């Protein structure tokens, strides 16, 4: 991914969404250093979404004077939480001097599945999920099913059915689906 692609990637989202995603990624990165047990690590996966909703609500209250906690706050918070995984992944790769993903969508997918799949499966699963997404052509339900199948295949039984379905929907909606 070059700087132009990175700029275009972030241009797809509003400034508050990006700032909240950076804030959430920083918070999660800080907490990841203190989490040791596998159970807690799995629970920490949900933190960016909850923190994204909280920070989105606080943004609305502080900067917009809107006190309503509605669907817009929840959707923008979940989007910020999901985007924080891509922000964190890009930050980690830059810090380690590694190559950035070729496509921003790959960064989002890799960041989201990283907490659920074994490290050696993440790259392959990311590419397959991206392939399903790029061939979606309006069939969101069919794409969700294909993503579900990929996650089932690569999770080796580590994920419950509900977790797989939720993760598939988060991936697709973050990439631009209308779920």
C-alpha cells in the first residue's frame, strides 16, 4: 500500500471516525500488554467496538451537543471499532518496518480476524475473505455465507457459530456492505 492508497483509504471515512479509531487502537494496544489469559484476550476483542460506541457518544455530546444515544451513535462507534483494527495493524507494521498490505481492505480484514485465528492462518484466510468480498456483486447474504465458511475452515473449531456470523457481518459492513 502506498501513501496515495493510504490517503484514499482514510478519505472514505469521516475525520471523527478516524480519530476515534486511532484513540481506540491506542487504548487496545495499551491493554493488550497487560492481558495474559486466553479468555481475557477473547473478551478484549470486543473492547474496540464498545469503546468506539462510547467515544462516538462522547464526541456527539462534547462537539455537537447531541445527547441522543441512537442507532447513528452505535453504527459510527462499531465502524470506528472495526477501523481501529486496521489502524493498529498499519501502526504495528510501520513500527516493525514490515511491508504494508497491498490493499486497505486487506488491512481491515487481517486486523479483524487476527484475534480469532491462529497466526499461521491469518494471511490465507484474509486473502480468501477479500476474494469473496471483491466478487460480492450485490449478493451480501451469499458473501456472508462464503466468509462464514472460510472462518469455519480456518478457525479450527475455536469460534462458536454466533461469533463466526457476527465477525462476518462486521467484516462486510466495515468494508462497505449495507448490513
